């Protein structure tokens, strides 16, 4: 009877298994949202960068590309519907990405409530700080970028029929603070991409020292190429190569 009573008390003190499974599933779900949303955003960045580079082929080529984006899916989709669908998907991906990042960060903090007395400055803490301030810069940049080159409210030209002229006017030498802000936001995006891609490659199995080194180099190289592609346009306008 004593043994039985002890077992009953032990069983009562043990949290139910379904609760632990629910937490596990929730964490896995957040990581899944993080991965899928991150992939969607990364694919958009690559496609957007490639489209931006068409500005080096001249005004006619760039304007044709910009107008073509509004007609993707025609005649099945009405004019500009593809862009609105894309905006909706990207907004959902951005919100989901931010939600997953917040949830995972809070859970990691709760899992280790006691701080170390002498905690070394490791890459994880540096990346976390970079992601925080970088996220704020990117959010502010998105608002300005939409008002400048999508809506045209703050653009000196702001004519949807002339995208090439809008870009040239938007990054004119007299508006160098805008170009500087754009560059800062692109660098912040580069930090995000480098950290996220490195983490994804490690998750896929690059756990050895050599594998992590390869993942680090690949993530850094990809981020540099992405940043260079985006920054080439405003700086080309700034120095007069495009105009």
C-alpha cells in the first residue's frame, strides 16, 4: 500500500505527456513558419534584385519590365491583381516571420531564466542584437520605399507610367540621405539573410566543423551578392552611370 501511494503521488507530480507534446509541436510549428516565410521572402528578394538590374539596359527595357509585372496572369487575372496577390502573400510571410522569431526568442529566454555571471560574446548574441535593430530599420525602410517607388507620394516624379524616371529621381544626388538610408536598410537585410541562411544550412545537417565553415562562407557570399545587386542601382544613379 505504501509503494502504491508513493507511485500515485509521483504520477500526480509528473506533468502530463500531452502537454509536453503540445509544447514540442508548437515549437516545431513556429520553426516551420520561420522557415517557410523566410524562404518566400528570400525568393522575392532574389527576384526583386534581378528585376532591378534591368535598369542598366535602359529606360525602355526597365519600364517594359515594370509594366509587365502589372499584367502577369492576364487575361485570367485582371490588371495589377498579381501584384496585389504578391503583396498579400509577402505581408503574411513578413508577419509570420516576425511572429515566429518572437515566439522562439521568448521560449529560448524562458528555457534559460538565469543569466550567466560571465557570458562570452558569442555569435548567437551578436546575431540576435543585429536582427533586432535591423528589423526596425527594415520596417521603416519598407514604409518609405512603398511611399517613394510604389505609391509615389514622396517621389519627385511619382508617375506610375515612368518607373525608370521615378528611380532616377528617387536616388538623385540631391537626395543622398535617401540613398544612405536605402544602403543602411540593404545592409541590415544582408545581415538578416546571412544569419538566416547560415541557421537554415546548419539545420539541414551542416553540424561538423567543416560543414559549418562551408555554411558560413555560403551564407556570407550569398548575402554579399544580394546586397551588391540592390546597392548597384542607387549608387549608379548617384554617380551618373544611370540617368
